[in-house]
C-alpha cells in the first residue's frame, strides 16, 4: 500500500513539474484554493475576479465531483473557466490541471485561480504545480480546523477567514483560529474577509498582487 501511494504521488509530481515549467515560461501566477464544502470558495473567487479583471488577465480551473454549476458562475463574470469533474475522486491532480491548461491556454502574465474539490484532506498531498495554496476557512466552521486537518494548513501560505460579516452571530474565536494555524505552519498569514460584503478585500487583493509581482519578476 505504501509503495502504491508513493508511485501515485511520484507520477503526480512529474506532471506538477511540467505545470510549474508552463507557469514559469508564461509568468503565470497559479493559486490553489482549498477548503471544506460550504466555506464560500466560489463566492470568494467571483468577488476576487470582479475586482481584478480590469487589471489582469484571469482564468479559472474548477474542481468538483459533479455538476458544472461553479464554472458557470465563473463564466458569468466574463472570465474563461474549465470544469473538472472528479467523480468519486476527492481532489484535483496535476495531470488533470495540465489538460485543463491546454484547453484554457492562459496568456502570459495571467493569474490562474484553481478551485480544488471541497476537502481538507486529499488535496494536501497533491502538488498541482501552483505557486501557493490558499486555505479558506469560514467562521461558521470550528476554529480548531487547523489542528484537526493539519496537513492542508501546513502546506498553505495563507489562511483566509471568510464570512466575517457573521462574526456577531456565531461563536468563532478568530485569534484562536489564527494561533492554531501558526502552530501548524509558522509564519502563515491570516486574512479576514467577507466575500458577500467585500470587507477585508483590500488586504486580500494586496496579498495576491504581492505574489503576482514576485511571480512576474522571477
């Protein structure tokens, strides 16, 4: 069983390296969004796209087990999006992303937003060639998620706390959630946003723009 798992991950990593070369050649910033279902990933992406599309070329890869609903929401913003349905699969892999890139053909200097399947376990092990994983946690979930699912937070560069407009109504401890995340990944940033109201998006967009500047300068 261990050998099979190693073979699968090794195979995936080869495709991830090919994706990484593709991104480097075209100076594309690729961000991999991971979270549990219902955290608001698609709503966050739609809001992000609406605020960035006038300044940057954007493209989206949508991962879900079934339906194309999320990709349709993205396309409604005027941005190209490819839907990957994984069936019984609980994550995207680098080979699937590579095929999606062939179809999307994002231009040089683009920002690629990858919405992974809603899952805090499987996506942690699968490198897609991205520049960073963005772990999304909503305040309607438990603040102990970073401790319960440490692998995904340990490989994420930033934790975005979404739905902060609900903080007056839910028993969520922001400081505790941030502390738990730092225990798992020292130095991880925590950003507070509401994808519904736009609160906190100045800091969120600034984070993306810093990563983009570093990407195109490399």
